């Protein structure tokens, strides 16, 4: 089955508490594990950026559901391309709350989200490609 990687950015409808973020993560993990989707969710200053990986048709259905979630708005699809490998093999969903500053990629991730907000490239690369490269080895 064809593998796709998809990246979007969106704005939280209102500030998310730690508990609300953990609930969202638990829901995403449980669902994604069932449908063979992996990925990672980043949150900073009221913005979400998410990578989703899985079969193209599955992702299309999932993203249609996520897009309509009242917890966020201004959903903007940045990237949706075939991929040879998954970048987040180990995670049905992982979450990085940048407000905790618990990541060694903090500066790079803040820059990726800032660039995506304003549609700015990072060097020659789009923010979505930069994000995927930060985690691929
Ligand atoms: C920023 C954000 C990211 C989400 N990511 C996922 C996800 O990766 N997988 C998922 O199933 N639901 C995700 N959701 C939740 C879906 O919008 C929806 O609430 C959920 O899939 C419904 O699940 P249920 O049928 O178990 O109630 C996300 C919601 C938001 C706001």
C-alpha cells in the first residue's frame, strides 16, 4: 500500500491545558495504532503542527476528520507527498509541547513553526520539509 506523509499547521481555538493536550494525544494514539498511522504533533504558543504518515486513503479520511475538530481552526495543509519510509516509525502519535522546552531541537522547531505561520522558507526548504529532515536519519 502506498505510504504518504502529510504536514499541516493550525491554530488552537483557545489555549490548551496540559491535560487537554494529553487527552488529545491519548485519543490520537489509540486511533492511529488501529489504522496504521504514525506521526508527531508539535504545540507552541497556541499553534499546532502535525506530521501524519500512513496509507494515502487512510490519511485522507483521517485528515478530513481532524480538520473539522473544533479544538483548532485555520487548518492549512503544507505537505502531502508519497514517501519511501516513515520518519516516526515508533510513534502512532508523539507530542512535543514546546512550552515545556524539553527538546534538544527547541530552536529549530520554533523556527519551523514560525516559518510555517508566515509561509517563509528556511534556506531553500519549505518548513514542512525542514521538519521532516529534522527527524529523519
Ligand atoms: C491538533 C489535533 C490533532 C489530532 N490528531 C489526531 C490524530 O493523529 N489521530 C486521530 O485519530 N485523531 C486526531 N485528532 C482528533 C480528531 O480530530 C477526532 O477528535 C478524533 O479522531 C475522534 O476520535 P473518536 O472517534 O475516537 O472520538 C486530532 C485533533 C486535533 C485538534
